[in-house]
């Protein structure tokens, strides 16, 4: 899985969704950034996106409050999105998931944007695999021997 902002830093700045939480909500107040991670394994067609909700406070990002797996190809349900069991969660994770579901329901264009990001990630992964380039995750290794295999 690779972060959208690793591959497209400028686009991620403009297109990553931020959910505003007000004081009266049952969550710590602030701006919640929803970072996107995509599966770019050329042999996999899972269409899964990992959404990491992180609060943005005084110019820095806090540790993830919730980590969700969402398949934009499938309809919204009790299990889509779901909280990833082996990822970083907090006591607020379920509330964040509900807030995310509400956002998905009221913004059908959001899932469409995720599908476009997925396509862009895949295309870039294919190009990087062809040209022997350095991996965008800044590991210093070749892409072919790094994130392409993950
Ligand atoms: Zn996959
Ligand atoms: Zn890498």
C-alpha cells in the first residue's frame, strides 16, 4: 500500500478531504485529514483504499485516530468501510467511521475521486516499474524492489 501523497504530493494537498469537527461533536475538536493509501500491486485487483484519519493541530499531524479500509467499488454497508484490526485505532475510531460514512453518503463524488486517484496511482506504478526509477517513498531503493512488491 502506498500513500497518495507520496506519489502525488501537489494533488494530495488540494484533493485530500478534511472533515471539520466542532466542539459539540463527540470527538476532539479540529480538522481531520483523511489520507489515502492504495494497493498498487500489479497482480492484485482489490480496489481497496486505506483511509487514515489524522487530526491536524497547530500545523502538525497527530497519530491516526482511525484507520479504515474502504472499497469504493462496493456499496456502503456495515462492513464497508470497516476499521482495520491490525492498524492503529483509538477509542474514537468508531465515531470517526460513522462520520466518514455520513460524508460518503452525502458526497457521492468522493468515491469517484478515489477511483480516479486509484487509476492515477496504478498508472504511475506501471511507469515507475518500466523506467527503473527510485521509489517515491524515499527509501532510496529502486521502485521495482520496494513499493511495487508491497
Ligand atoms: Zn490489492
Ligand atoms: Zn518504496
